[in-house]
């Protein structure tokens, strides 16, 4: 067992049963821990999630490997292999098994929390020190709220939520069941709404009187800002997962089952469909429609509506294949420019004047 591994303590035959896998090799091998392919030792289990790392798996010292079905012809040195449809998910089941062994703290409302007498806490709620819960807020059964959180007046949290320390949930916002919200996140901050006086240039604040509604089974990473609507609601659909450092502007509608990676920005009133993937550092302009099942690749700039199932890349974003061809051409621009310059010289054309908009025949 490596020094970095987590303790499991199960036979490989028990693990295969737990993850519903097909076992080859020593089913009586006792696995002590979980670790990466590179760091695992003879008493550890690891997994291969992508066949392009098959060589790393073959060289791994792990006692047992969880492998994708269809890779049986590969030669692995591990004494035991377990074949499943989704190795990453199978490995996560083992992590869940370990997590279930952690000691559980009893539900407790700390006396140092400040809870308005009109707030309602359902059974088995946990409230840590220095939490503030304002009037008419409702906290659902078994929800846990970490230290220094703020829950505004009229806010509603569902059951079995986990709110990490230093989260702000502003007034009248609604959080569904089993939500996880990480530290530093603000739900319901004012939308970026201003009216500019044409005479004075002064920016006048537009009241932001709506709220944020987050569905069930949503996870929101750390330091995320989800702005309240000007009127009505900014919404996040059931099962959507949002990474760290994401900005969701006012009146945005995010569908169900979306994946939104770090440093994404979605401008106001944009509608994102179901099962959309938005990769890291994508910027989406306001008042657009991003249809179901589309994929926006990293660092793309979305300037217009996106059709169902499209895969876009680039700034401004284009269909992936077209964008990749352009990227390949960008790398050849110096040699292409040299070739054009040489041709222009042969034809007695001033390339510099052409670039500035003069006609080729001016010279």
C-alpha cells in the first residue's frame, strides 16, 4: 500500500461484486488502498479510464486494475484485473465505499449561529458556528450548513443539501434537494443591470428584484457567482454541475444535466438547453440560445445562437472541423505570407499598399 493511498480493505472478488465487473486473476488478493496508476503499489487498486494511457497501466505496480471491457487483449502485469463498462465510475464507487466509513457527526445547531425566530429548520438540520439565517428562510431535512454562511430572508433550501463554509445565499433564492455548494460561492448577487443617462453619461442602477432557482442534484463549485434576475428567475436545471470560478448572469436559463467548466462566463438572458457541455474559459454573449446537446470547446467565444448537437470551437466560435483547419493554417501564415510576397514581387505588386486597401493595379 502506497503512502498516498486510501484504505479500502477488501478482497478483489468482493470489489468485482461491488462494481459489477468481470474478474481475471487472483480473486483472494486483499486490496488495502486506492491510488493512481503511477503511484499504486502491490496492495493497491487503480483504474484505466482512457486506452491512450494503456502503457502506463501495463507498467503500473498496482495489485489490481479496473479496466474497460474490450481491452482484455492488452498484456497487464497486475495479478488481478476487473473489467467494467466505465472504469472511472467503478473507481468512484470504491471512493464512495471508503467515504461511507468516515465517522458521521450528529445533527447539531450551534448556539453561536444567529437564526431569526421566523426561520424554519426541518428535522436533523446541522448549522455550524457563525451562520446567519434570516427571517422566513426554510432549511430542509438533513441539510448541513457550514460556518460563516449567510442565508437571506425568504430563501428556501431543500433536503440533504451540503453547504460548505462561507457561502452566501441571498434573499428569496431557492435551492433544490441534494444540492452541494462549495465555499466562496454567492447565489443571488445583484445582476449587472445599469441604465446610462445619455445626457450625463451617468450609470444608474436598475433594481434586481428577481431570484435564483436551482434544481435538484446540482453541484456548484467554489467562488461561483450566480446573479439574481432583474425580474422572474435565473434558473439552473436538475443535475447540472458547475465548476469553480464561473459567472452566470441575470435571467440566464441553464437546462438539465449540463456540465459547465471553470472560468466560464454566460451573459444575461441567455438560454442554455439540456445536457450542454461548456468547457473551460468559454464566453457566451447575452440573449442567445444554446440548444440541447451542444458542446462548446475550451476558450471559445459564442456570438450567435447554437443549434442542437453542434460542437463549436474558436473565437469567434465555428464548427469544430472548420475551426481546427483554420488553426492549422494560422501556424503556416509566415511561410504563406513569404510565398505571397515573393509572388507579388514577381508581378510587380506592392503588397504593403494592398494590405492597406489600395488596388493591386495602383503600382
